[in-house]
């Protein structure tokens, strides 16, 4: 792992010591080079994990998420180049430092063996994100958004710290590979339910679960583009990853403790999908669609069946790429019209046809069009949920329909129809923006032919 | 009749103004019957003043259009040399190295998670068990005679 972590940390001196005109070229170039150092981790020759040291390991659940993380840093750098172009150079370098710091923490989180290290880095990822949102966000609401983001996540994860320290004291080790073999006492007391809740609430807030999702629309909307990208693509998946790791050791209690969260997720995914249909703000629509997709992941993890775990992992990777791409597209609109209102810049297909192609593909991926990996994830989760309870298919079917509805609504509103007379002065698409979309979409399309690599540990 | 003549005169003057861009009449004419006055504009000969109202759809003055100075801009930087180099770096490292080599690596990974081995092993075991009359699968994962349980406490 050091071959990835050390170069990533060294990106910080690279940013500060680069000549000002070579700043973006250097950081993009080296972050792309770093993204290829993570690729050999995929060469999993057996179906258990690759244990590299006492601190770091990688297995087929953490590796796709790691690859997503390292792939996203150059994309974030490219996406931020325009809105930072007017800032002084030290601010640009600080922004890159924040992104790189976040990247380092995320890489270490996904490859952590020890749960306390995972927890510390999980919390540490909050700080650069908060700085990015509150310092470089666009509107005054960003302060409120930062507060919601920070305190929701902190409040959820403080019990996790207590639970982890308790487990360390009682079991003796928090090594992920060992605690799978922890023998649970067969008597369940109230304390074990409280322990389960303490473990899971941090991840429920992070995912987010429907009732605890208020921080997400605020944070996603107010964050600058790189912040939105990393929030939607990776930070949400931290919750899913944590849940997938922790549920291994929580076993008999999980059988009855998951019901409230399953109900909240089943209802919440329909509610948030429906809210999407009534959104005027483009970024807010994409943020609520993230909540809806993550509700599927929560449900999949709660029911704990092999198919559902495969679906959850696939859905996390697919949603990461799709959602990040949608935020980039929304940002390309925002940079031109300085407004996130969807109907303000409509009929764009006539004016920016190549961007319309990216919009089309992103919306089609978002609505889980076959044979994309989004569909694989959704289908596996739906099938597993059907086997868990036949009635859930009604709600899941309604959600799939409404997902298609709002994705197409977003596409049609921004792209089709007669363009407004006042957007005659928008600039044509830059190569930078088209490259950004292509770099998001190509992994999505390539994964269609080999989805085994994102199906996680149970395939 | 006077209003009709007024209208005719006004229309002729306005037509002249439309074709030439300013009122052609250099003199001031005042109607004796109505209160109409046709006069050359005070600003004749001067340009029209800049519109003081800024419409929302006009490009904001702070927004720099990268295409103005550099019509071949790729959107990375104002400086055309840096712009082109940034584009080249992104395409080379992003596409040629990561996407191409990465895809080749993934495509040719040997036996990811031992699936092919598992299939071969399963077929071999089934062939062996069918040849020897053993059941194909047993519900015991491990041999029960080898498990030593602790005494009943």
C-alpha cells in the first residue's frame, strides 16, 4: 500500500513547490500515475484477502473502492481547474492539498486492517471535506451545510468509538480478519442491541439512511464540484464499506435489529425518488437520487444474503461513477449560467450536442439501463429483497419506475425542448469537460464486460 | 385633415430616420393645430448611449471567455501552450496509460479469485465420485469423526 500512500502524500509538496503555471499539469499528471499503482491490487489470485502488512490489507471488497478513490482524484483536479482559475495561487495549492489529504485518508481507510485505524481515518476524512465545503462553496448556505455535515456524522460516529473501544477491551483485538471468528455469547441482552446500534449508526448517517439524510442535500449542493464529486462517489460508500465489514461480527443480533432500518430504507428510497421529481435545483436532484440509491445499498447489507452483498458492492461502484459524472455535468451547466436551476438552461441539445450525449449516457446509467453495472447492482438487490420478503417487490418496483422517471425528467428538462433565448451566449464545451465525462464513463462501460471485479467478496 | 397630414409628415420623417438611422430633418417643425413637434434629436450626430440596464442573460463581465483570446482553447488554461500541454498530459496519462494498460491488465488477469480453478476442481471431483459410486455431495463439510467436542459441562 505504501506504493500508493507515499506518492499520494508527496502530491502535497508537489502542489506547493510546483511553478505556478505548471501546478495543474503536474498534479493531474502525477495523480493519474498514482491511479495506476493501485491496479495490481486487483490481481487477486485466491478468494481471500491480500494481507500486505499488519496495518494494510486489500480484498475484493476494498479494492474496487480503492480504485474508484484513486481514479477520482485526477478527475476532481480537472473539474476544479475552471472555478479556481481566478483565485490566488496559494489558494489553489491549498485546495489541491485538501483534495490530496482527503485522498490519502480515504486510501488508508479502505485498506485498514485494524478497526480503530479505520475509525480514525473515517473521522479524519470529515475535516478536508468540511474545509472544502465551507471555504470554497458558492453560496452563503455553505456554512449551514458544513455544520449539518460535520455534526450529523460526528454524532453518529461517537457511539462507534465507544463500541470499538469496548470490543477491543472485551475481545482483545479489532483486526478485521480476526473478529470474523469472534464467538458471540448466545444470550442477548439489551446491551447487545445497544452495541449493534452503536456500531451501525455511524454508517447509517454516512450512507445516508432516509431519516438521517438531511445533511446530504445541503452538503452536496453547497460543496464545490470536487467536494460534490468526492462526497457522492466515495464518502457515501465509506458507510457501506463499514457496514459490510462490521456486520460480519454482529451476527445473531442483526436478525432482529435490522427491521427498522429496512423499513426506513424501503420507504425512504421511494420518498427521496419522489422528491427528485419535484426538484428545481439540479444538484439537489442528483443529491436526492444518491440517497435513493444508497437506500438500496443499505437494504442489501441489512438482509445479509450473498446476492445482496454482491449487489451492494456493484451498486456502490456504479453509483460512485454515475453520480460523480452527473455532478460534473451539472457543474458544466453551472459554470455557464451561474445558476443551478434546471429550467434556466434547457434545450441544451441544440447548443451543446456532445454534452447532450454525455447527459444521455449518464442519465441512462442512472436509471440502471441494462447491461450497465447499475442494473446488475439493482437487480441483485431487488432479487435478494424479493427472496427476503415477497411484498417488498412492490416498493422496489415503484422505486425503479420513479428512478427512471426522474432521470429522464432531468435529461429532458436540461437537454430537450426549445432552448431559452437567454442562453445564446454560453460557451461551447471545452475539451476538459468532454475528457472529464469520458473518463467517468469509460470505466462504467468497461465494467459492463467484466463485472466480476466489482461483485465483492462473495462472487 | 391636419392630423392626417401630420401623420403623413411624421411617417415620412420616420421612414427617413429608419433608413438613415437618424432624423433627416434638420429643422424643427411645430404643428399649428395640434401640439405635435417634430424636432431633430438633441443627440443627432452622437452615438446612442450604452444601455445602463444589465440584463441577466448578458455574460457577466467577470466571466472570462477562454475562446476569445484563444479560439483553440481546451479549457484548461489561458496560456495556449500550457493549455495544450495539459490536454496532452491528461490524454496520455489518463487514456493511454491508465485506461489502456489498466484494461489490458484486468482483461488478462489470471484466474480472478480462482473461479476457473474451482470449476475444473468441481468437475474433477464429480468425475471421481461418479466413477467410484460415492455421492456427489455430502451435507457434512468436515468429517464428523474427526471433530472432537468438549465434554458436556
